């Protein structure tokens, strides 16, 4: 269930980046292509997303096994 929130956060972040790039390309920097920004942003973001999907659930499970952390959360 936790991975769903992580994936939704990553997708929403990419959507905001796309909207931001589009607005910047319309207003401040019309010579910059929004499509080029989005493609380059996604190509560099995908490895980071994969790493997050692997390591964040592991980190959360390790933290929840710690008695002090579990006590602080409860």
C-alpha cells in the first residue's frame, strides 16, 4: 500500500514539472522546447524513481522494526 503513495507522488511530481515547463516555454523562454525538457527530465528521473521504489520500502520496514521508532509513531 505504501508503494502506491510513493508512485502517486512521483507521477504528480512529473505532471507538475510538465505543466511548469509548458508555462515557462510559453511565457519566459519561448525558445526552449517544453517537449525536450519533459523528455530529458523523464529520462533522468526514471532511474531515480526505480531506486526509490526499491530502497524506500526497505528503509521504512527497517525503521518500523526499531522499537523506539515504532513507539514514537504509535
